[in-house]
C-alpha cells in the first residue's frame, strides 16, 4: 500500500481523529449488504475507490474486516488478491497493477466473487484442450501398438 | 495493437486471460466512476470497442497536463486504456517532428474524418496570433482546422477548459478557452491544474467503451467526477460541522487535522474528484497533506482572491463579495457551499 511506502521514508501518517472518517459508515453498509445476501441472496459490490477516506481510515476498515479462511490470487495484468474476511460472505478484492500498485479495491458481499468463477468461454476452451490432449495420447498409443 | 482489432481481441492477443479481461473491465468501470453493477455492460462494450484515433493539440500551456497523465505513476490499467487509443499526433510525445509531425496530423484527420477525438490542452491567444504557433500555424488556425472533422473535443486542464492561468488578469495574450471558439462540436471539459490523471483516462475510457460523451454539468464537466464539491466529500467535513478550524498552518487545529476553511480552502465552491481519486497513485491529496483546496478546476480560479483568504473574504468572479464575517467562518461557509450548490442546481435546471 502506498501509505506503507511512505512509512519507510520516515513520514508520519496521522490517523483520522475519533468521530471522523468513513470506516464505520462503510461497515454499516457491509452489514446491510450481508443481511440482503442472507435473506434474499442478492450480492453487493462496494467500490472503495469511490469513498473519501482520510489517513489511516481505509486501513482501519480493512483491519476490522480482518482475514478469514480463504485467500486466492489471480495473476493477470498484475496480481489480484481475493480474500474472505473474518465475516463469511464478505470478501475483499484488491486489484494490483503490474508493478504492485493498487488500481482498485472492492468489497464483495457474495457467496463467491466473480473473479473466482470460471468464465464459460474458458470451460469451452478447456473441453477442447483436454479432448485434443486425449486424442493425441490415443494416437501415440495406437502407433505404439501397431509397432 | 492494430487499429482493426477490438479491445477484447487485442488484450487476448497480448495473452490477457478472460479473468484478466474481467479485471480490466472492473477497474475501468471504477475509473469511470460507474457502479460495479455496470461491469458486465462495460465488458460487453469493450469486447467490441475499436480504438479511436486521437489528435492532441497543446497551445498556451505548461505541459503539466501531459505530465500528469504520463508520469502519474508506474504503468497501470490506466496505461492500458491509453494504449487502447491511437494517439496519432501529440507534439510533445511523438517521435516525428517538423513537416513529418504535421503530415501525421493531416493524415489522421483525413483518414478518420468525423470520427477522431480532439484533445486540447492550453488556452488560445487571440490578441496576436504570433504569441503561440506550432510549425508556423497559429493556435487559433490549428484548432479550428482540426476541430472541423472531430467527433468531439476534450479540453484537458483549466487553460483549455476556461482560459486558466494565461487568461488571468490582465490576460496579456487575450487567451480564450476551447468552448469560447468551438460552438458546433460536443466539448468535454476536464479542468484541473493539472487534472487528475485517472479522470483524463476515465473520460477517454468512457468514449472508448460507449462511443458517447459522458453526462456533463453546466460547465461542461463530466458529472461522474465533477458532480459533487470537494467540501461535501472531504474527510475533514465533520470538523467543519463542529466549527473546529485550523487558523494557522502550525496551530493545534492544524496538528489535529481540523477543517482548513479559515486557511482559504476553496472546497465548498470547487467541484472535482480529488477527495476520492486522490493523487500520486492514491497516496494523498492537498487537504490530506494539510493544505486547502485552491479551486483549480473552477473557471478563473487565479482571480478569485488569495489562495489563503477564506471564502468569506475572497472575491468571486462575479464581483460579489460573499461576506465580511470571516470570524463566523462556519455560517459563511455554509452559505458559500449552498451558493455553489444553488448555482449548480440552477444551471442543471437551465440545461433541461
């Protein structure tokens, strides 16, 4: 995180004073979304890039959500870290660019975040790839049997 | 990337997986300040989008807008968006120079007549065409000639959008903005001194994705980024509500991160996305660094009185003094904010 990089050069990052900040309102929004997921099955995505956070505010939010049982990484256009928080059904999706800089940060309140689902096109490609592999293996096997 | 490929095809050709494409779409939607629910629509549109030709003209400017865009931070998803356009002319960035550069502009205008995007940074001097020329062509002539075949014009930076610093009193060059001259094309103003890089690329991404210009406010700015004022989205707003202000840059209020209104912050009358998009890769923004907003995305911000004068003392462009009760900063601040909002609402109604 960029603020962490600042700490390495000795800049003191002040925390958001008590009574200010958006961590608490966002947590209420997460609770509301979690209730909707529980009762109606409707997922929610909260784009944290659209929320005005003060210094240390976003960090406080992420620390409150904590880490849960599952962490996954996508390696495409830079890393993307997808982790379930200590609250089941609440996921943090941290989009990083090719040099590790953050290009997006979202909270997904859902059973499975979209990025973890296999795209339909990839499943079709996988069928074709495996078929081709097995056909090649059969060809090799029959050639060996014919010798 | 060749021009015939769609963005989806080009990304796949570069080895980007379908999940990578989804990531690209999610971060692009975020950059365009769209709801995450719009990501599937963005994905469908980007899958089919073809890269537009872009001609970038720089007039009376300091190159800060180009610097903001190209040197913001390491290559990112925003960089990929920028790669998704065909930048056919930009005299600071292109390798060609002289006649070859001008031929590239003419060729792009000819090949893409009616379809290319024209990006302009810098104001245009009218007092004497010789004040600013490129290849012997006055800024005015080059703008009018190039705008003729453009699908839309994006005025990047406060100089192009509203005249900016060159137009500041006494305006020695007779500087005017793009919209003072172009009346028959859609114009998108992306003001700021400089504008936030993600906002510049977000506007380009919107055109690339949907082939249309985004919804604009009464000053021609995309509402997605300029729809709310700095003050309303400022994390220091709660201190303003409580009447807790820093009065000097080193007093207790400053150390405690209180509201910077009394130190001249123009947040209540400035519409921009700094409070959320931030600067330097999302590290911070002026108010978070302890300095008030100077209102750089508003017309004539240079002539609005001192940057360190509270709004209650600063003179507005209309010549109206908001009030002399600087000590009652809270009350006046509310008035200033309401006045800003009132103007905004009135203009929106006039647009309807």
